[in-house]
C-alpha cells in the first residue's frame, strides 16, 4: 500500500511519540512532524484537543484516518506495511513481544507520565525531589522485572526478541532515555543496557532520538 500522506503529532520528549517515530523509521516511511508542546499545555487546546479527546500524543494521520495510542499505531503500521516486520512470525513469540512492550508502556511509563507529575505538583504541591524519587522508584521496580524477563529467556537476542528490532525495542529505548533523564542507575540492568546500545547503533533509532527532533530546543 502506498503510504500516502503521513503526519505525526509529536512532542520531542514524549516517550509514546518516540516509540512511533522509531517504528516509522524502521519501516522507512517518510512522515511530517506536527509538534505539540506538552509542557506549555498545547495538548489541552483546540484544534488538537478536538482531534484527540484524551489530549495525549502521539496522533498519527494517515490520509483521512486519525490513529491514536502508540501501541495500536505501531500494530497498524505493521499490519499495513508488513515489511520489515515489527512482530515475530509465531503466535507464541508475538505474545512475548507484546508482553515486553506492555511491561513498559502499561506498567512503567504511566507512573512517570508528565500529567501524573503535573498533578502531583499542581494539586498536591509535591516537591520536585519527591516527584523525582517517585519516578526513579517505579522505573527501578519495572526495570528489575524487565531485566529478569529478558536475561532469563533464550528468545532474547541482540534485541528484545531475536536478531531484528521489534515493537518491544521501540518501547524499551524511550524508557531508557527517561531513566537516564531522571538519574536512574542503569548499572544493574546489563541486558537492558546492551539491547539499548544495539538499538541506538541503528539509524532508525538514532534519527528518532528526542534531541534530533525539529521541535527540540537548541542545546536541549
């Protein structure tokens, strides 16, 4: 299928948008970035809030289609343009990749999402140091389980599953970026660090880095 017009509503430091940027790059699909500045609250204003009532990025526009939720967007991309694949060929391996991806996207990431931290700050007046400690705690809890899951499975290869990047890697790399940003000690997570390094050696991941986005501030 011809990709046609693809536009991605993104924020340079959004983990969820970062996942989709990686997936698009792995597919070799050109797209236009439409920045939504989350820190300034642009997601809460029309016309974006009309486009996505959740007021979250990413949103992917494929022609007249409006696609929401990063995990669902990545599966849409993989089903619409199956080469190169983001999922393994067998049902068992696909389940494993989805489970790894969801450990990050459903269990780790929501607890350190911007809107959660803004609620702590604006509603409960939680100090910055305590907010940062909250983030590090839940990342460490999640990474401990993820590390054990990856290190103790023969399906883990150069990447989260085998020798080709999958949807799980699209989720892993942005979460590692967040962990570094919040000062999480990654030394205990040898497998996570190794896979992250292997991913970032690929142009698809390099181009998707937050600092390489058109809306990234100069000097980051």
